């Protein structure tokens, strides 16, 4: 890969070996269930979690742990995706049936240790 080409990482869905590792403190990437927010501060408001088309609550689709090493304020960063369950809300070139949120924290923060969790240190 040349210096100018971006690194691309592909992932896949697999059943977790230990469901306890789906907790926020392990910074999981996952599909379905409930979101494991990085922080309980500044969570999306109820109206932000409604479909902009039909106004019904959106369903949690997935979250992806995506830290940015080159940016100190993004040492921990997760992207959360929510989607409407009503198929009639989807139209070409219209993203109103989705909501995407980003949560990020620096390495030193009020919620997590600056050292890797036990799961992170044993999985390497």
C-alpha cells in the first residue's frame, strides 16, 4: 500500500466468547441489543432517537469502536447507528430513517482507567 492510500479495516459479526465483554468498560463493537455508551453524560435526547419521517423510536442497529490514535481527544471513540423499523421510511438519497452518534473521550477521563482492561490485556 502506498503512503497516500488510507488504511482500510474490514470487520465481521461474531458471537462474543464472553457476553460480559459487551459492557462499556471493554469498548465493544457490536450489533443489536442495547448500546454500550462510553459515557452516561451527553446521551442523545429522546427526540433525537426518533425517526425523522414517521416519528417512531429508532432501533439500535450497531456500534463500532473506532479510536483515533493521532487525536488525543479521541483515544476512546465509538460510533452508534440507529435505524427505523418501518420500511416505508426509506427512500433513495434520504437518510432521515437513520441516526448516527459519536461518543469520544481522551485517555485520561472520569470514566475509565488509563490502563487496558483485563479483557484487552488477555486478548493480545
